[in-house]
């Protein structure tokens, strides 16, 4: 069985985000980029499935600028077998990405798609669900445990009230939560091997997908800076300030 894993190139989670001076978006000049952490978990899970014999091939796919090749090479250093890059300079929104991944999935015919539950740059948490709908597959989101047996995926997922275990028929789509696994560090030999693994480049036009943005970002701004606090002499003064200034007490 083939496993398809979409990965996204995002600003590294250790980097402090800055808004561009013109307010058009986030400043990415000279900023470290890396693989979305949830996608890294998805790649690790797919590689583990192949190591257990539940999968035969792991294919990673990314959509975006040419620099996404670095992200794909990082995924192959973890253990993915080959990669597909849908190269475009256009602004990609969740629905456009889902349509591109749908076209790639139709070409690859995987038995399972594993996505990160969300990307840390926009936190949309939409692409996986949209892709499952386009494919007409069952989906299991926010997975903290995944097992494959008898043509089904048994997924334990995290919900507000605790844990829920569901079973979906393959082919299916699973999105990963933080507690699914701990991604391995890529060793130097595997990093060198990844440079020789096949990486195919496609375009949205070749896949017949229109990626024109449906939404327009009018302006991006930082949140208002938090004002410094004040010290109070006693509880009575605190109560007065809460009543008169903060309008908390009526």
C-alpha cells in the first residue's frame, strides 16, 4: 500500500514572527523556514507504517515555491521514498491546496493519506478535511494513535471530552495530532541519501487546477501592545479599580 503525505514549508516555530512594514503580510526576508511540525509527525507515522510492513511506499508532496524542495528533501531524509513538488509562485489557500493534492492523489492512487492536522502559519485546519471530501474518502482527524488491519484504519482521536476510537475503511485520510509520535532526527547518511532520491516537479496547469485565490488579505497588523500593570496598596484599592476602571464589578 502506498501512503501519500502532504508537507508544507513554513516559518520555523522558533522564529519570532514580524509583520512586514507595508502591512501586506508576514516578513519572510532572511527568516529560517522548515517543515510544518504536524507534517513532520505525519511523515514519521508513514515511515513507521512502512517499517512495520503495513505500507510499501511513502510519497511526500508539497505545493509552493521552488524552495519547497528543501522541505521535501528533509522528509526524504526522515525516510520517505520519493517526492512530488507542485511548483507555483501563486498564493495558495486551503481549497486550492486541497484541489492540487486531489489531482496528485488521483495520479498516485495511494491507499492512505496522512496530513498534519494544521499548519502553524495560518492554523486553518481545513486542507485535510477538504481533500477527504474531494476524494470521497472516510476521514479521521486529530489522530493520537493509528493502526491498520483488515483493510481498515483504527484511529484513536483526541476530542474535548477525552479520546474517541473510530474505524474507517481504506482508502482513507488521517490528520495527525501532537501525541501520535515523536519524529526522529535525520542522520547525516540519510540526509545524503535524500539528495539522490527522486523528486518530480509538476505545475498546477499540468494538473488542470485553478489556484486563483478566493480571499484577499486587506491588511496584516500586530496585536496592540499590552499596557504595563500597576501595584495596589491593599485589597480595597484593587476592588475599587476593578469596579471603577475595569468595569468588572457592578
